[in-house]
């Protein structure tokens, strides 16, 4: 097989592949067997029709077509591997010459990862957030815990921000009641920022038994986007009562007997979270710094696919929310134009980052072990709330294990970038990622240390 590559642009190539007919022999025999199973010829059982009879009855062209259908995808993959190309789109293949018994020629145009070099990333300077735990950090976690264990107590006064009301709601357009916009015994925190504009303003100052009407734009259902009169009737007003911070609260909310023990546990967990965040920031910022040094033209087809996938996911989120598009974006305090612009920016960054990380994976020969793949599946399964075996089967059935391995390898490349960086926190202190790894996973560090000692002992005994 002979392959010539023509660069059509920095991100697109044309391969011209010439194949001697003898290299098609296995595909040719497979084609005869396939056609033999499909045709019916008197005197022969299905699948037992001789090749010469097939050609006499149905023509040589039928067999050649099946031969090329089987052979060309394999030959294309072989040509790509031999030329060390990295396709990022489906190829446009055209058979340009068939000389039966002599040679077959085809061309394939495909978008590819552009050629580029990864500059030296050793010692890249990055700044991450501080891992210092303050009393304010601990107090914030304690307050969140108190909120979880708060109780609601009925009050005989007008509602204010932070109170909870139980209410009935309905909506009318031109005096006609909308069945789909009715709800009873709805519990709501006043001032929480409802997507139904005007609700908080209406509820402030209302007491149990009172009814009020306000005009707004409906955000969900058949009449989403239309102006309507919303009638709200408050049935009860309750205030949130937080538990006292004492040993009794510690026993109620945790496995600890005293408040001091609870605080120490929270302080340790906050530190752990901050250390994890330092590691994450170091890797991401080291990658960002590397991306800034590299100018890579992005294949339009690959970028379009990346953007469309993110747009589809956004559309799914909106559909699942049951809100109008306008209400959905208002809920997230943004506009559709801003979100779409962000999608295009993040899609381009993700595509470029993928190219760079894949290049590092290859140059550093970063492999993925079976145990690493298993650990990845277990973590993903826990996040999704499914059994690991179920997820593993799903990945295998949908041919996504390769994608999973690519994601693992890219994370290892990102780890390599972070470890090679010179990291400081925002207070100017040096950050030692290896020391963080040891603090976060002391058992793993101990196991690796023991393994290193065994390796050294083995080498010593050999010498």
C-alpha cells in the first residue's frame, strides 16, 4: 500500500491511497461469503454458492462493491496510522480507480489535529488560593449546619425576608383561570428570589389569611411568556429558628460529643477541601499558561461539533426545567446571548486543551492501567448513583471505554503539568503539591514508599 498526503490547510489533509489488488484478498473472500449468504440460487444451499456462479449470475461488480466496503475503512485507518495523523472528523472517501486484479485507488479528505510543538513547561509559575483555614471559614460551615437543623415556628405577624410561608397560587389571563397554573400548599422562603417576578414583593408584609394579586410574566407551562394576574393566598407564616451552638447541637448534628470536637473536625475538612482546590487550580492554571504559549488553528468541523454538543445539553437543561428560555436564563442571572458566547469560548478552549494534553500523553508515554480504568468507573458510578458493573457494561456496549481511557490519560497529563509548575499561594507562600498528596493520601504515600524501599533492596541484592 502506498499513501500520499496533501495538506489542504493546517487542519485538513487529503490522502491518496494506492492498494495492490492482492492486499484485498481477505476482503474479497469475505465478500464472496457475504454475497453467497444473501443470494438464492437453485441447486445450492444458502452460503454455499461458488464464487464463479455468483459472478455469472450477479456480476463481478457486486463482489467488488462488498470487497471495497469491507477493505477501505481498514485501509484508511492503516494509512492514518502510518502517516501519524490524528483525525478529528469523519473522512470524505472517494474511490478514484478500480483496476480489477491490479490495483485500487481511493482518496480521503479529513480534518486533523494541526501540527504543533509543546514548549517546555517545567517551572511554569502559577498562583493558587490560600489553604489557610480561618475562624470565618469554620463559622460559615457551622452556620450552614445550623441551617440544616433549623426548625420552623408559626408566627402571628406579617411575613418578611427569611420567613417561610405556605400559600395557594393561581393565575388568570383576562379573567380566565388557568388550570395548569394552580398550586396548593406551596412552601416558599420569602426573599429567596423566585423566578416568578413580583412574588417576593407581593409576599412581603402579608399575614396568614390574606390574599393579593400581582401582574407578572408566566415562566412555565402552556402560557409561558404571557402576561397574567397571579393570585396568592397566604395560609401560614413561619420563622426559622436556628439551634444554639453548644455540645447538645454537636451531638445532634454529628458523631461528636462536644462543640469543640465538631469545630476541629470542620476545620480539618475545610483544610482538606482547600488543599484539593489548590491542586485543582495548580493543574488548570498550569494548563492555561501552556495554552497561552501555543497558537493552534482549530478544525472548523471539530469546533462545530463541540459547540453543538454543548448547545444541545443547554437545550436539554431548559426543557427539563419546565421554564421558558427567558425565565431559565433569568434564573441563572444571565442572558441567552451571554450563555451562547460563553459556550463558544469554552468549546474552543476545551478543543485546544484536548489537542495539547493528547500530545503530552503521547510524548510522555502516559498509559492507563486496568486498575485506573476500574477506579474511574467506580468514581463515575458513585457520582451517577448507579452500580459500577452497570456503568461498565453501558460504557462497553456504547463503545465509550476508549473515551474513558482518553479522559484518564488527559487527567494524568494535567497532573504532570501541575507537578512541573512552580506554585505559590496568593499570600506568596510556596505550595508543595507532593506534600499535599502525602497529607491527602497518607496510606498511598506510605505504600509507595515501602514499594520504593523494596525496589532498592532488590537492586542491592542483585548487585
